[in-house]
């Protein structure tokens, strides 16, 4: 048998005998909920029918929406913020509405929201300063101008920092650290939720965050003279940032204002097979093609043209080239490989034996390849 015992000391016993209050809560605190448009919470038990719940009067009424309605009815309410509202008004749970307070007061406490909550965080920030709201659009209206998002409204009111300290941190880090380290730093800042405008930080520091991208691409493609446009460099840097975020359960898509890299760049950056097959020395391939193509015989040229027409027309096909040893079959394969690879396309030359595969540029045996 288990007995739940409780020890009561003499002083506590006397306190209870004389009926003195044991606990105090002064002043009363009213917890204030808020929500985005059409995202209010509806509470009901498991046994209740959903249809009955929806037909219940004031089912969609919340403290937040009722506050807006009170601002339309009472002039005194328009002078109070949402947090100050319980000092002059009391919440009536049975009717789910606010009513003017006849005595006493209560302190308001708005639910805490972390910065990575997105729209709700900026909505909460505005609620601490804006008075007399009658609709959500009033929150985004400043001096007669309606801003598209709560975040931009916060900036217009000067409620958010300009992220200058984070830009300075990345700039100082660039003096001694590599681009790889700086992209890690940028990912940590994104996941911390402390950046007000990550897209502005990216625009001002992308050249530092992508400092080593061109060098890496030159190593991958084995071409020291490789040049990339600013858009390509940014795409590769964003692809690396996206890969780092995904490994930590996040993504650039969570930050709506941040640019997102082309999906093909992201995919190729994560696929080692594709990266290996695209690591061509383009200038060397062009030289090989210019050397091989003019020396094709008429019969070889016929085969070459037919296969290239199928590739350029994307019609596909299976071709069987027959010839005795020494008649130039390998010469056709080398010319085809150079012609296709110099266009940055993928060629997978395979042979049945290891010795035969050595005759093909980047050749492999069929068993090894597939």
C-alpha cells in the first residue's frame, strides 16, 4: 500500500485554522493571445461534433479580434495598446468579449514569440506600440501608406535594427577567414533568427561570402582560366549555403526575401557523379575537336553527323558501328566525346574490357559504370 503523506507545521496549521490567505497574486495578470488573419484557435472536446462547434455563437471570436471591435465602439479604448487594454477593460469569457472595467485593474501580458517565428514575431512587435487598431491593415499603415508585410511596417516605424553589426562581423571575418568559414557564419546567423533583413546582409556581403567560389570551380573543372559571371558565383554560393542549412534541418526557403539558387545548381552541387562528369577542361577539348574533326573520312563523317543530329535534335537512338580493327572506330568515339563535352554535356563512354576502355577519353568498363 502506498500512502501519500503531507507534513503541516504548527505555523501553517494555525494560519489555515484562522482562515488567513495562503497565496497571493497581486495584481492580476491577463494573458493576451494574438494570431495572424484567419488563424485563431478554436477549442473543443473530443466528444463534441465539429458541426456543432462551428455553429456555436462567437466560435471565431478571440481576445485579439474582440479588442479590435472594442476600438470601434469605445473612444477610450483607442488610447490604449493591446498590453495596456486589461487595465481599463475586462474579458468576459461566457460572451467572449471585452467590457469596460468597473473596479480594479489587471496587467496584460502578450504571449512570447521567438524571432524565427516570422510574421507572428513582427506582429507582436507592432502590438506593443500601435494603438486603436480596428483591422490588421491598420498595423501595416503608417502615415497613410500601407506596407505589404508586418516586417516592413516594423522597419518603417524604426522598431528593428539595421543589422549593421552583423555586416561588420562578416567584413571583419573576411580579413582572416576563408569564404567557407564565412558561409558557415552566415548560416549560423540565419538559424539564430537574429537577422532582421537577411536579404540586405546578403546583398552587401555576397562578394565576401563567395570569395573562394571561383577558385573551387576552377579546381573542379580543372581549368585555371575559367570565368564566372556574378550571377553564377552567387548561385554556387547560395547552393553551398542551402546545403549547409539543409544539413541542420533548415532551408533558405524559410526566409522568403532571400534569393534561392537554381535547383539544378543545388542538385549538381550535391551529386558527386554529375560533378565528376562535368569537370572538363573545355579549352583542351576544343583543341582536340579542332584537331580530330578535319581528319574524319567521308564514312566517319557520315556516322558522326548522324549521331550528332540525333543528339542536337534530342531524338535519341541506338547506333551500331561495325568495322575491322584499325578502321577508325575509336577515332569516331574520341571526336564525338570532344564535340559533346565541349558543350558542357555529359558523355559516358564504356567498353566491355578494361584494355578497350583505356582507348576512350575517361572511359570505364560497362560493369564498373552501371
